[in-house]
């Protein structure tokens, strides 16, 4: 089969940039690594014993949090007892969690040309590759403003996410060499629906695991029409009710909602329900409930969902058993809720291992 010259040139430049000499030699010697003129880069990376990256696609923004002393009263002024400003965004938060856990992570996103992006870059760059985040002139970097009540729960959130409309299929095509070597692609629903649809087709064709993380009930319409390519869908109760047009009032409703997701083709699904824990289902049709980890001190719940997703993705890619995968998410979320940070600052591969040993009361080797 003839090798397309433009693909070969692009690949050689890519390999040279990563300085993977062994991969280059293997690829030059073994033409069978090319099929129909398309590079099978994942095989090359495995042969070279290099880490394939996790590609996170979606939001990277500034999180502003306002903390109130009393219950929120609508249509009037509410006193604030404190505030904070941190970096956030679902895809970015998951990328940082995974980066702190020792994974090779690349973020694909869009940003403005402003001070907010500088802050995001400074905080994020130690944990992920940001070279493929595109700059959009004339539009602000994404921002998310949350009002947190006296119990640490979210009362109201406002999101300015217009810039993420530029995460288009064209941007993905521009970065096709990265997508082809991904060991997993994680995408949030800040992206346009056509981008999510494209990723569903792309990952199915190239057998790349796809994880979809919704960001709100309002964004649920962005899910792909066919979800057989989705390895994991991690969704909350409200998002599930919105998309499936159901009400989850009791455990039976909750279990049935998981079954409905599985009927749509999702291979693994988790429906989270706050302090009540999570309901899970896999390709074998088995439905299982996992209670949340009791948390004595709730500092902030803002990063709880993203940290849960990260724990699940990390342990799944480590090929842990299903129960350990879910518990990993619960433990990471539990530890994050007790932190004032959206991504807990002490998180590392070593610390997470200790956290899991503490939770399971078993030594992990």
C-alpha cells in the first residue's frame, strides 16, 4: 500500500518534536504500520514504549466563587462573607487531576487573549500540554461565577462560555495526529454538538476510548445521536432527568435511568446523585449502587464532579476492576470536597495510592 507523502512528513516532524528516535526507526523499517495511507500512531507509541496521552477537550476558564452567610434570597442583595478566584473548566479540571496523577495529558480548548488566560496557563502548564489551545481574538477567556451557600452547596452559577464555540471539528482535524495516538479522549459538553458528533464517529472508527462529561442540564442536547462509541458517560441526576425526560424519585427510578442509558448504546454509565452516591451500569447489564464517602467537613463542592470523573478515568485506564474504578472516583471526590480548591493541591500518584489504602483498609501494590 502506498504511503501518502503528506502523512509521512507530518509524522516525521511529530516524532522529531517528541525526540522518539526508537519509534522513528521502527516506523521506517515496518511499512505495515501504515494502512490505507493513514498512520497507525498508537502502535508506534506502544512499540517505542512511550506514554500515549490522554486528550481532554473542552472548557478551560476562570472560576469565581462568592460565599454567603445565609440562605440565598432572590431578587435582592445577599451579603457575601468571602470570595475566591481560581482556574477551572471541566476538561481542564479533569486534565489537571490526571496530570497530577502522573498521566501524560494534552488539553484541546479555546481561549481569549487576556489576563485570565495567563492565570490559567500559569496554573495548568505544570500538569498538561497547552500548546494546542487556540487563541481567539475579540472574545474573552471562559469564566464561571458560582454562589456558594452556608452549607457549601452551589446556589447559583453563571457561565460565559462563548469562546468554546470555536472548538470545532476543524480544530480536531488540525490536531488529527494527536487524536490518533490518544489512549483515551475525554470531552465535555462545552463543545459544540457537531464536535461531539464528530468525536463519536472518529473514536468508533479508530477504536479509541471516549469519555463524555456533561457540564449542565442545558447542554445535554449536545450528546451524540449514536452513543455506541461512548466508553463512559458520567452524568448526574438532573442531567439524566432532562435528557431522558424522566423523574428520579426513588431507587427504582434511579436504576431504571441507568438501564435507559445502556439501551442507548453507552458501554458504561454512572448516574451521580450527590450525597446519595452513584448508580452504575456496564455492558453486562449489571446495575450497582455505591454510597458516597461520608465527608465530615465540606469546604466546597465545586470540583467534586470533576474529581470523581478523574478518579474513574485514571483507575479504568490502570485496568482496575469495576468496583475499584468507582471507588477511586468516590475517594478522589471525597478528598476534594474537603479542600477549598477545585483540584486538591496535594493530589499525586503516591497520595492517591495512600488515600485508596486508607479507604479500603488494604495495602495496594
